[in-house]
């Protein structure tokens, strides 16, 4: 078979399916992930949840709720660094689309964080544990906000390591929401508060908006897209 024939066969076969490309990329993507940041956030969060068992007295439900919220924030801070990539502008030239590489990072880390959150819930004594569905909704919203912020930063800026700025913004937003929001928009309430259900409807809205914004930001960075369009012209 001549070289020209082989080229024609390769073109006819087309690019490999996305799942084949993704499988081949699992190992290099795993090596390139900022695992130290994700692990640090996970360990810190689990330590916070586990500290509820160091108190010899009867578990305080309010303290347990605050510890779980702090755990969710610690997990979110770790996830804020997930898309940090010092070689970002170098890997922008590889043929594999960024959505596949980013999606792989998410696929690798989300199950791990789900296991960590489940462990955190069961580290809290049953007597002081808040309703698990509601507090899990809060945690999912906080962690999704961190991931969405990273996706937006990568898509709309040239920053290679936006994690520090995102984590600082997440901490600021967390405390601002707990202090500055008026009572009718309050997010951080206790299970005995009559607005508990209303607050979690707002948490659900935050989660939905974050998921939609994150999904919209999975594409190629806008600057790269503009450069490609100009080059084609």
C-alpha cells in the first residue's frame, strides 16, 4: 500500500470516537491535575467533620451543621484549583478539544468528592446530624460554584492558575452570604427555622444556575476561538 493510499484510508476512517480519545487521555490528565489542592481540601474538610466527635458532651446540632458547612467550603476550596494548569497555553495547541480534557478532570474528581462528602456526613454523630438531603444540597451548590468559577475563568481569561483568586472569592461570597443577605433571601438557616425549606429552594436555584453556567463554559476559551477565526480569515 502506498503512502497516498494510507492517507486516504486514514481520512476516510475519520477521527477516533470521543470515548476512545478520553480513555487514552485518562493517565496524562490524571498526572497533570493539581491533586495536592483537591486532596488538601478533602483532608481539611474531613478533619472539620471529624472534630465533632472530639466533644465529650452531647452533640450540638447547630455546631454539627456549621462544621458540615465548613466542610463543604473546604471541599469547594480544593475544587477551585481543579483547572489550574501552568502549561495551559502550550496544551491549547493539541488536537484534543478542551471540553474533553476538562470533562475528564471532572469525571475523575466528582466521584472522589462524593465519597468524601458521604464520609463527612457519617463522621457527624447521628444525634447532631442535620437533614442529610438538605445539607447535601448546600454542599453540592458550594462545590459546583467553585467548579463553575474555574470553568468561567478558563474560558474568559488567559489565567493559567486562577485557583487562588477563585478560592478567595468563594470564601468572601460564603461569608458575605451568611452576614449580608436580608432575611427573605437568607441561605444559612437552621433546621428549626421556619424558613429552612425556603432557604433550600434558594440553594436549589443556586445549584441549577451554577450547573447551567458551568455547562455553557465548557467550550474552548474565547480568546483562542477568536485567534483561530482570525487565522482562518
